[in-house]
C-alpha cells in the first residue's frame, strides 16, 4: 500500500505486477481507480497458494492553501467582520478588514476578529476552476461509459445492494421520478439519474456515488456519500454526511449551487464551481447552524457563512438579509482551521501537488 501511495502517476484501471523482494517467490499487484473526489487503491499479494487483498480509499494531505483558514480573492473590496472569527492564516484583499458594528462599518478592525497571520490574496483563486470542472466532468452521466472499463456492469435498483471495491464499479440506474427511499446501498456503486434525485431519510447509503443534475437530501438524512451534480445540491435541515463525504456541484455552462440547510453537517468537502457567463454564478449558501468539516471551495460566492472547521476558498463572501445583501461581509460566522484534526485527509482535486495518504479502509 505504501508503494501505491507513492505511485502518484499510476494510470487508472491499469494493474501493475511486480516481484516485491526480487526473489521470484512472491508477487504483488497494485491498481488505482477514481472514486469521486478521491481514489481507491487495490493491493493483492500472493505467494504460492496464499493470497491477501487490501483495499483503501485514497486522498491526500493539505497543500499550503488548504492549511489556511480563508483564501478570499482580491476584488478591491475590504472585508467587514462582525460577531464572528477567522482562526488561522488568512489570505485577504489588499483593502484589508473593517469591523461591522450595528449596521455601521468603522475603522480600525478589532484584532480579535482575525486570529492568525494575514497575507494579501491575489485577484484569482489559487485553485484553477477549469481543472476542477475537468476532473469532475468525467462523472457526467453521458461520459461515464467512455472511461469506465468495458466489463463494468449495469443493474436495476434493488432494495438491498452491496458491492465490493475489489470488483469493478457497479452502475445502478434510477429511472423513475420517485424518491430514493427504504433502500440499503453500500460500497462500489454509482447510482445515476437523468432527473432530479431525491434522497429520503429512510435510504441507507454507505460510501456510494450519486450522479444527477439536481440532488436533494430530505430533512434528517444521515449517511456517507459523494453527491456529484451538474446543477444544484440541496442538503435540507438536520442532514448529516459523515466523513469522508463530498458535495460537488460543477458546470461549464450554468450556475452551480450547493445549499446547506439549518443545522446540517458535512465532513469532507463541499464544492461549487462554474465557468459560466456569470462570474459569481457558483454559490454555496449556508443556513444558520450549518457546519462543514474539511474543505470548502466556490469559484463564486460563499453566502451567509455559518461554521467551517477547516479551510475556505472563495471569490467573494456574501451576507444576505430579507431585504438586501452585502458583499464581503463576514457576520456571526466562524472559520476555524486549527480545530480540524491533523490526521484529516482531504481530496487531491483541491490539493493536486500534495502527498497521497489513506482516507479509510474498504471492503
């Protein structure tokens, strides 16, 4: 497995055999496969009639940007901070910080609002949006068959499905408009839908991929899942996505939106990226009490930031009230980078130059 972690350039779906100790007595086969914003690693060791297999979900360590609390692009607008804290290194516009007090912005900013080193950001984001969209675009339903091995099987949805990561991915097509409810799906399963995909709290989903134009998790859902949408993802009130999960809305033509409901929580990664005509079309909107543990990236705006235990990269912040909105206002929110565990392993899509590491063990 250490060999597989070090072989960053290993092509997908191409198993490599070698004699581990050069004694011509044993053999090891390693293979890497894409799995949403992560990879899977398969290691098979055999000597004579003995055989052992080890499966792992692979991610990577944080790069310099991921180790910062906030990277906010320089749009020549200062950041107004009120009732919140940013803890950790912050990359902020050259215009600096201003405090927000009772609807008024005054100077100078209180030092308690920013705890950590402050550096100047650039006009562009340190993560290339087009590269992220390119990597996620292979999960468009129309492109899946182009890169999945020909032997990949397609099956109809069943009430209970479990599929090992030692085998090729299993494609499951959800062809009706009915919500996904009272099912148990676990393992190496890619569930696709050409329509709005609604996930009821009675659905038990463990480490599978969901692919649809719009994905909606209904109030109270809990599971471990990666949701990949080309338009919108909605996480309703009280939903819990456990580590390592991911919500990814991406589009090269339209706006990409992720909505996090009140008191919802995601542990992993939340992405909204777009290269459409509207520069700020990509939006991540957080409701009161929403929490993201891990990494947040939006090529557009992070609206009404609530709580992030980890890192945020955004083109701009937005604070919206029932009557109006304010650009680059950080109000009653918290971004805390040091609180994230040093053992937290993240996605290589946002940290492409970092060292590969094991996220979790698979079956």
